[in-house]
């Protein structure tokens, strides 16, 4: 594992497990506060036991056994036990290579043949500065054909009864029982899900994509006296909010480039980025804590 620290923020990266983050903590006044949900045992963990996963070459589910692009059907197989659809690409479960490292910064890379038609090189840079964690993730199409790519970050965050979220968006995508899109609503038609101002998370299940996000979010833990700001740049213009229940001790706030099953939604590209051979795309997001 690779530990980055500047004395205020500390993050641990696991290269062999998707280059994911095992922990990201705030070190203040002699105490350690978890900003991401910490992985309990990184040496025996599965990818979604981590504190943050990297999503390449797409985010979330793709239905129908694959997708049509360029007049051709591209087959994709399910990749997780119990999941009927392929989900989150493959980078989150692959070993990555460390390209360079320093006390506060590390860069890693992955060369992938597959899944399905995708061939790509991915790179990620993590940096701790001023206690904040910056993540820059990119992918280059190394295949012979143009394909629609998507990227995303999948943090797992601590959830307490007082946790608040602020994240302005314009539209919310509904989901069906298969966790696939079931239409969209103007966010003002679902005020209970309108996080333009700080609001508690829903008491019941939520697993929805919020579109036309302005790229700014704040998670507040009033009972802990800390907050975490997320600042993402386009094309991270969608976030997915997942919270399984009111009494769950975690939730997920996922900055992504596209909604669920974007490859099969009408009127594409729906946030996907079509990369010609050797073209690349990158995204960046910074997480910055504050405390009182």
C-alpha cells in the first residue's frame, strides 16, 4: 500500500486492488477523523470494501448484454456475482502499476484489453495538499475503433443521523426494480431530493443519478464538527447518490460523466465521451475538509 500525508490529510492507496483508496482521514488536534469510510482490512478486502473506487471505462450498469455503437453490437458479460448486468467497468478490480511516488503524491497506470470491445490505458494521480485529496483520472483508447467511454469516482462516506448533503442539480433520473433508468424529473418536482441547500439524506433507499450537476458538493457532519467539499470539473456533470437505508453507516456520492446505462439510453451520447483510437479523456475532483 502507498500512504500519502501532509500532516493534515492522510490517504492510503491499494495499487493491487484497482488503485483504490483504503482510507482518507483528517488529522487534527491529536485525533483522526475518517473523511471516507475506512476499509477495515485492506489486505483481505474486496474492491467495494475500500473507501474509493475508480470507474473505467464506464460507471454503473449497462443493460441488454452490451450496447450498439458504430452499427455493431458490442457484447459485455456480467462481472460481479449476483449482478445480472456488467457494472463499473473493470479498472476497480485490476492491479495497477506505480509509475511515480512521493510523500504527498502518487501516479499509477493500468493497461487493459477488455472488457468486451474496450482496450485502454488508464492513469490516476492522487495528491494530498492542505489536507485535501485531489484525484485526476484519465483513459486513452488503445483499440482500433472509436468507442464511447465513461469515467467516475466512487467514494464511500461515513453516514451519521445528522449527515447533510448539498449538491445542486437540475434533473434526477428515476430507477426501476433492476436499478436501470425509468425516466427523468425536474429536480423541483422532487423537493425531498433537491439538495440545492443542505439537506439530510432520505430515510429510505436512494440510488439515483442527478444530472446537470454544477460540480460542487458539500457533505456536513454537524455532530462531528467537520465537513468535506467536493469540487469536480466537466465532464463530471452527473452524480449518483446511493444510500441503502436511514440506519446505514455509509452512503456514496459518486461524481461521474454519465447516468446509469447511458450506452443504451436514447438521444446519446448522454455524457459518454466518444474516443477515437489514441484519443484520451481525463476528469478531476478535489475533496477538501474543513473543521470547527
